[in-house]
C-alpha cells in the first residue's frame, strides 16, 4: 500500500516548510527512517524521513518551494503500484508536481496530474523556399511633408542676402532659400530673418525616454522561513504587548578583575563578560519568579526552572537557543554550552527542543559597540534584557575621580505581568550579583 509523504511539523511552531534539497530521486528504494529531504523550518534545517518502505515513486514539491504543514510532497509505493489517484489528487489540490523522472527537480514545477499524457512538442517550422514564407516587409515610411513654397530668382542665381542676415539665419536654423527678401532687388535682410523667426513654430524639444532598469539597480531577496517567523512574532509583540523599559548602569570592575584572574589559571577557566552576565541573570531570575514567567492570556505562568534564552544573530535572522536550568550550572558550563549552541545556531543545526521553551531572554550587542538599546519581548515571555558595551567610565569619588568599567542594560517589561516596582526589584538583585561576582559562586 502506498505511503504518503507529508510536509511534517518538524518544530513546535512550524506552520510551513521550505524543501531545501531532495536526497532521494524518483525510483530510489527507501526504507522507513531513511532521510528523504532537507526541510527549512522556522528555526533550522531539519530532515524529512520516510514513514514506510518501497520506492520513491513521485516527488510532488520542487526544491526551493515552501508548502504548509500537511501538504503531500511525495509518494512511496511498490514499483508496480498505481498511484495515479494520489498524484492527481495532490495536483488538484494545488500541490506542485515536478516532471517525472529521476533528475533533481530544482526548477519550477507544474501542477498537471502525472497520469495525463505529456504534451505534444511543438513541430519545427517547415523550411519554405517560396518568397511568401518570408516575413512581411515593413510599410514604407510616410513621405516627408512638402517644403514651403519658395521664390526662386528669375535668373537662376542664388538668393541674395546680407552678411548679417546669413549669420542670424545660421544661428536660428532658418533656410534662406525658402525666404522672400524685402531689401533692394529682393535681398534678404535682418528684418526678414526676424519676421521669419517670429512666424516659425518653435522646434520640438526631444524628451528622453525613461532609462530602462539596469540589472544591478536592485535585488529581491526571498524570505527564509526563519525571517517569516521573526516578522510574525515581532508583529505579535511590539503592538499588542504594553511594554515599558527600565535602564540601569552596572559596575563591571570586579567582574572584569575576576575574569582576568580566572584566565590566568588556564584556558579551562576562561569566561567572557557575557558569561558573567548570563550567570547573574539566571541567578536573579530564580529569586524573582514573577519575572521568570509567561503571559498566557487568562493566566500568568511562573516557572520554577530557569530556561535562559540567548539571542544569536545568524545570516538568516535571529534565533534564541536555550540554556536549561542556567541558575543551577557553573559559569564554565554556561560558557561552554553558550559557545556550542551559538555555533550550531549559525549552522542551522539546532534541534527544536534547543530553541523553544525559554522563560526569559537576553540580547547582547556590546560586541558591536552599541552603548544601549531596547529589545523586543519574545512572547509568551514577559521580559527581555538588552545589554550594551562594557566601557571605561570616569566616575567621581570622595577622594577624586576613578576609572571604572561599566555597562548599561535595559529591561523590556510586559506591563500586563510585570509592574515597574517588580522590574526594578529584579534589576536591583541583578546589580548585586554583577557588582559582587563572588555571590555567583556562593
């Protein structure tokens, strides 16, 4: 019995997928569990596997096409099984059906049923030797309008004109042979030129046609699945969510000194300032469950586990891998896990469970020299922390001025779940953690 191959929901939030590459050709034998194709979901490149044994008889979606979840994309059956009804049904429902054969289907696909006979190729034109086969000649150009009447001289000599008249006629594009002179003996003089110039219609001004668009004027970039999801999620966030922002400046001097001391102990102890901040945020979240929460419309869910999301920029858009139970992990564990997750995020190799379920997120643009910014909440989370660049700042003290390393952070809060005092209390706890980093290893 034939096995239908559907566009599966390969991630919890996937609504459609783009078939990146077929790994099996039509006619190839497949077994249940074999990878048939690579599919781009809203977050990563995933594998579409066979759910039955047989032969891949038909590929109904071309490489590069996007289809909603549940769309029939292929058929697995025995070599002699009739699948015309399945293919015709898919084509009738709008599924793209590439031409039969084992060649890759990278081009545009047709929607004609496979059971229909192939269209008869157009016959080559018969060579004709008769002149009638030649294309019709273009019509002759319309004859030029006749020139205005002139008064030739009676003796056949050239029209007489003064030197000034000849110069003015040349400047104004007038033809002396078509003019009647009013001077002695029919001589063309200055006033004849002026009268002719006034009576003559103004020459038409040539209007240049609009410049055709060059190939390099612009380039349309097709949306990836991740970019589509980003657009949809952000439109669900910045509009409906009543967001307010809390900005604070923290002293990183002790954390930077501690980081330097750890690095001197060897490569196994090296961590970044971002690792310090992630550990501090996770520890503070464990103490403020009202911030470590989700807004679910009719209720607020406060989480007992800290699932810290960290925004990672990829060539295709932003993705947020999750560090599970970050408050329970040592800083070295957070550092190693963060590096590995970021690497696989950029390679589009994350598993769905590695980028879903975060309870609070952070976004750090300090490495790009951004002093401070505001981040957009990733629903259903109720907060996100935007981290700027660590900078040396001159700070006044009783004994004078000192240079301290400081960082500005901005917390975006969903006012439906987090009040101003609640967000401020969270930032106070975070400040104590960052400015006294020994608390992170207590």
